[in-house]
C-alpha cells in the first residue's frame, strides 16, 4: 500500500496506480488529451501536469506512478498556469478552424457545412430536417441577408463562391410546400465557444481543400430542384472541422477560457490525405501528435498503420515512408477516428 497526500487530503491506496487514477477516483478533475485507459501510458500533451510539493517536481499525472510520501498538488494556480501553457503550445501549431468561415459570419448561425454534406450525399430528408430546426420564429434570415456566407466562402478565391444563400432558400421553400413542422429554438452561435484559426495560408494550401470536391463540378447559381442543390453542394471545399462538436482540445480550451494564439507555428502544412479504399481523411495540421492512433495499432502486423516520422520538433504522424496512404488501416479506420482527440482523423463525407 502507498500513503500520500492529494490536495492536502490523506490517501492510502494500492501500489501500481498512477496519480491520475487516484485523482479521478477522488473526484478531482485533471484534463487529458493523450491518455486512454486501454492503451499503454505515453506522456506527450502535458495538460495533465501536477506538482509534487515534497520534491518541487512537476509530473504528468497520466503516467507518473504513486510513491509513498508524495504530496500532490492538482489544483493550485501554479499547476493551472502550467496546464494553460501546455494547451497554448498545442494550439500554436494547430492550424485548423473549428467552424467554417461561412458559418461563423452567418447571422442565424446556420450549420452550412452540414447542410452541404447532406445535400452532397443526396440526403434531402436530412437537409429538410436540419433546416426546420434552424429556422427562427421570424422565418429564414437568408431572404433579406446580403450573403455574408458567400462573401466569406473560400471557394471564391478559386473561382466563385458556393451558392449557399440560394440553397438555403430552396430548402426552406420545400419545408413550406411539404408542410413540415418547424422546430423553433435558439441557435448557439459558434463565437460563444473557443474557435481556432488557421493563420496565414501558405502558397498552394488553399487548393488542399479541393480534394474533397467533385472533379467535374458544374457550378449552378440558381437552385431550382434537389438535383441542382446536390450538384452545387459538391463544390463546397469542407474547410470546417468535422469534430467541431466532439473535440477534446476545443473542450479543454473552453474550460480554461483560452483564446487562440494569433501567430501559428507552421510545423505541418495544411494537407488533406484521403484514403480512397477506406474513406479515411487525415489532416496533419489538426494533429497534436498525441500518438493515440499509433499506439492503438502498434501491435497490428497484418496491415500498415500510422506512425511517427522525422525527429524532434518536426516529427509528425504519417503513413510509413515505404507505404502509400491508400494501403493503411484497412480494418481499423473507425477505431482511429474514434480515438483521435481532435478532427485530424475523420471519414470522407
């Protein structure tokens, strides 16, 4: 048995546990990003740091084992400050945006990227339901809106913006024609949550988003039927984050009231890899190099998986140098997406 103190409270616990284990059992909140109970411990994110008052050392609670006589501080201003710095460091090279520019500037906060995905998948019923939940009591705001969304659309830097406004108006008209009940509710604006930003785009990075667009897109400005809406939606570059509502990095940044750093360290260029065999999408600029996806598959001998390449500060997660991205993770695509704490790994459409 091990005797120690945590936040000035005495504990006697069995040997072999980590500081994080006993803290959680005591109801003490310690944030984590690189930790998973089913995988071997590997400290990388450093957002779970605590301080041993006895030695003055800071320790990663997810991997540091309990020792007799420890006096662990989990909640002081000094510890919280260190965690904030760890989060800010992760965000300094997190070249990604939680929300697409079109959604951020929309006065109604409409989920435009999701609408485009539903229409692109020809899920017209889903698009109607989404629109019905977004309409305010005063009706669709797009009718009198000058089109802030299209002005912010990154597609216009390539050719012309996506016809967002006309698609939204067309869908709302179908709701009226089919007498679909409108579920009125207040939409929480994305600006109320932490939102990360890409920073300055390097030359050629804008076109990386075109990888998700149809190769033969016939642009349609006037939306008159479901087919034209579906075809125009295929021109959306999907520059938002699919994990915007399920991102642990965003949640923790929210908890600590951290703002996104203005300057970004360009450690990894914005690059979108798409596995044509499995539909896996990997965006390195969103990766925090926690290694969870690597550790999840490190015992796999039947197929190539993700791994670390390069050394030091420029190390990144990638497919093995001897393999093509289309050949990796043929059986564990869903598992690596589920374990990723950000939107670095996601599924195509």
